């Protein structure tokens, strides 16, 4: 396969430090340009990573005829507008999560998704540890799946950080709560029927800084998660079945050069004495994500995580916010 030629929209930290370096390690990918609102910033990233061209505006990058696909890691409020601009320029778009601020906003992408390839960048679904976790669930080794318990937290008190700016989509739910929603949908192979949430907001930033959510997937399947932007860093996923439980030890920020592991425990001995560790070889989930997108673009392989999937996630997030306001169960 000829390498897919990519352009990078912005010098956002996740792109500069994680996603683009991963893409550059792939023989299936050629990153040919980066665009920023400031030419000097684009040049700094291009020079550091060895990217051939730098542009001082997003419009210049989108006008580059060599670029086939665009990676959009802009702040949340710019995901839909710049994805639409890229699509209008004939570029396929891999857009960082969440694909929009609300499901209603994401609906604006429907026409564009019928013309160019658009996908949401939840890299975890491309990591072998998550694929093995879902295989174990589907195999019945855990018995009947009953519940998922999840915590995802970090501390960020920087008032200038986009995650602490409510008007552009900051807050824990859109930043990391979306991973929890995708986790439930991915492992249950189902959509939640209703959700109820308890959310506490920062009095200065007005962003959600601590949220606890209960999701009802029907058929005695439940998920609880807590996400926080002002708590000691923590990533914890436990999947509970009638025969065994499964833990994903490094669920979301798995290092690209280090093996990861799952722990399967039937509970026959206390204190984890009956646990079995399942080693997962090192894998770069960002590289695998971009390669899968490229194969969908170049070879027509199925785009499993396109706009329809993204809309389903956004509807759940919207229901969580409605529940915060109503104090009641809300249906997506």
C-alpha cells in the first residue's frame, strides 16, 4: 500500500507529543504538513519531527493538494467546524474525541460523512489489550457480564488549559468521561438504555471537575464510572461477570514500548491469589489507529468507528448532562 499522505491541523500537545510521532513510525503513513495559526509554531513542530511543510493557517494546509487525510486535534469547539472545512476540501478526517460538543452539533457532519471518510479518534479500541478483553467477554470466560466499574482521573488546575475552559468544551466528561462511555459500549456490545449522574463543577472554571455516573444497559447489566480533573491520577477498569472478573491494568494511556496486562480472577481465593495474569505485547495504539484509518481510506476496509458510532457516544454524553440538570434518569 502506498503511504497515505497526512496533514496535521494544529500543534496541539496530543498530536505533537503522542499521535504524530506514532504516525511517523509507520511505513503506511507519510505526514507531509502541519498547520497552525502561527507559522513559527508550525515550523517548530515540523522541524522537531521532520515534517516537510509548515503552514501559518489551517486554510493553507487544507488547500495543499497532496494531503489526502487530516488529523484534527483542535480544542473541542473546533472539531466540527474544521472537520467540515477539511471535508469540503476533499480530505478524509480523523477527528480527536469527542467528535463534537453535543450530538446536535455532530449531526452537522452527516452530509460530509457521506462524501469523505470521517472517524473519531478513540485509540484504545485499536490496542490488542482491549481487543483481547472483548474477546474474553464474548467467549463466555467471565460468564454472563453483570457490571463494569471504572475510574479515570487526573489533576489540572491551569486556568489557561483548554480543559478548564467551559465555553470551548472543557471539563472531565468530554475529555475523559467519553472514554468511560466508549468502554461500556465496547465491552457490553450494547447501548445504555438510561443514565443518571451526580456532577460537581468548579466554581471558577464552571467545568465539571467530578462526575459519577450510573448507566443501565438492560438485562441486569450496569456500569458505574467516576471521572475527575481534580483528583490524584488514576485509571481503573474492572469488568465483572458471573464466573470471573477482568481488570485492564493500564487501560487508557498504555505506553507504546512496554507490554501491558489483563488480570482474570475467578475469585476462588481471596486477595487476588486466584488471579491469572495475561500478558499483552507492546503496541502503539496511536499508530494502529492511524493505520486502520488509512486502510479504510486506501483499501476500502470497513470504517468500524465512523460517524454513526460517534453519534451514539455523543447521545450518551448529552443524556448525562441532562441528568445533572434534571436529577433524574435520562435516556440517550
